[in-house]
C-alpha cells in the first residue's frame, strides 16, 4: 500500500518549510531512515529521512514552500498505482469558483467590470492567499492581511510583505517614474531572501523593539590563557583542541547556575527560569548567522565543550544542523575576537534575556601594586532585556564571569 510522505513539523511553531532539493528521483528505491530531501525551515536547512521503505513513486512538490502536513511525495511498491492527491502548496488555497446561476436574457451588453483578485483586498467572502508564516507574523503584529498586496506566487502574501508593513515601508515597490534613467544592465543583482535570512530579519526586528541596556567589563585573561595552553598540550591527536571560546562557555555556564535570573526567557506575561545552561554559540555561515546550542553546558568539562562546539560549528557550516541543535537556547555568546574586533555590542537574541559579546584579547597596560604591567585583557559587553533583567543583576552576573576567567579554578 502506498504511503504518503507529508511535510513534517520539525519544531514548535513551525507552520511551513521550503523543499530545497530531492536526494532521490522518482523510481528510485528508498530505505527507511535514508536521507530523502533537504528542507529549509526558518531556523536550519537539514536532510529529512524517509519514514518507510519502497519505491519513490511520485514527487508532488518538486521544490518550494509547502505547509506542514502537505503531501509532498508517495512511496510504495514498484508499479503500484498512485492515489489521486489534492493540489499542494499555494494552489491548495485557491478559492473554489461559485456555482453558476441561471442568467436572464440580456437586453444590452454591459460594460466589462474589473474585479480585484482576492489576494489584493479584504472584501467580504474573499479568501486571502498567505503563507502560514505570514499569517502568524500578521497575527502577532496585529496587521490585517487583507490590507496587504502579496508579492509571492500568484499574489500570495509572504512573510516579507508583513514585515515590510510592520516597519511602515510601502507594501509593494513603487514603480519608477517614466523619466527616471534606467540603470546600466548587469549592475544590479536581486537575491531572494532565504528562510534563514527572513528569520534573521524578523528576529532582529523583534530585538529592536525590546528595551535593552548594555554593560561592559574587561577580564584579565592571563590565567585563562595558561589553562588554554595546558589543555592544548593534553589534547590527544584527533581530538578537538580547546579554545578560549570553550573556556568562556564554561565560565558563562557556571555563572548562569549562580545567577538564574540571567538564564531566562521573556514570555510576554511571564519570565521563564531554566534549570540548565543551554548556551548558544553564534556561528557565521554563508547563508547568514545561526546559533546552535550546547545543551546542559554546566555539566560538561572544557574538553567536552570543545568537542560539542567543534561538532555543531562543523555541521552548521556544512548545513547539517538538526532542529534540536538550534532549539532550547537560554543564553548566547557572540565572539568576534578572531576577526580582530576589540569590542562590540551584540543584538539581543529574543526571547533570551541576555547575550554576551566578546572581543579580541589585547595586551594593555594595567596598574598593579608594583607599578604598571602589560596584561592580556578581553572586553566583554552584555546586552540585556530590561523587561527581564535589572542592571544590578546583570552586573553581578558579568562580575562572576570575569572572576571565573581570571581565576579558572573557581568554576571547575
């Protein structure tokens, strides 16, 4: 019996996904658990495995966006008849034509009347074509979908249209004046937004709306660097070498356990405090920025954190992250020190209460009891959601991180 392959829900809040490419062709043999296609969600691009074995009889959605639960393919026995399937994707939302009513004999030919498409207005009875993500964002922002002009296939309202309306920008690009000179060919390249890029834009917009504040401190990394060197010497061949980021992750995880108010998420009508430090590491990839998460970081040694970090960073850059790799983060670290950045301010990663921005370790003159000494200092800037955190609480947390870095024995 043929089995329908439906688009899965890979994470809480996922309502649609974009099929990037199929790893099998129609007629190919498929084994259960074998990668079947690549799916781009609003967080990651990942391979989805087949849930049954057989022959890939038909692909109903070759590529593009589809809603969760949509039948995208059929797997069955060789030669088995494929059942009739309802149209998938945007076409499934087309309004059905009304039944024709008997017409009275016309006395004169009426002038033609132009009727607006349902997606261009919110007239009575009109069904608005919109992606699930666009509907969710519109619901969250209190925007009427019927007032938007869709720029998606067949006038479908997509997430970008809602975000543009929320920011106060025109809902559709205005045509250039007739007298405006045309740009020379070949100078403008228009690249459609990926799901990840749309998510980055949406989440940064959400972060901009939160009342945030920043506090900064510098840590003397003399002993942390000594620890790093000793750990590197003890690393066996083939094992990931610990980095300063791994030591910093351990320090933050240990500090989060002492300051649970920072290990929190803002939930509109509540603040959620978490029992484990699930530390996200900001990773730059070709498609943008992703934040894979090291779960229960406080329970791991620095060597274990190094292995976990190496694994998720490699898979992030190879587009091999799974949904569970990016879910559940409670705190984020963004390190640009390797790029020579002295100090910067990171944008909040909502709904998390705080994010730590880390710069390069630079030798600087420091006054000591015996005079002036040159010490390796690292600037840290903590961005906080003031709805969930107050300044004194945030400062106390950052002071603990500084103490752990300056005396690593305190966190081990």
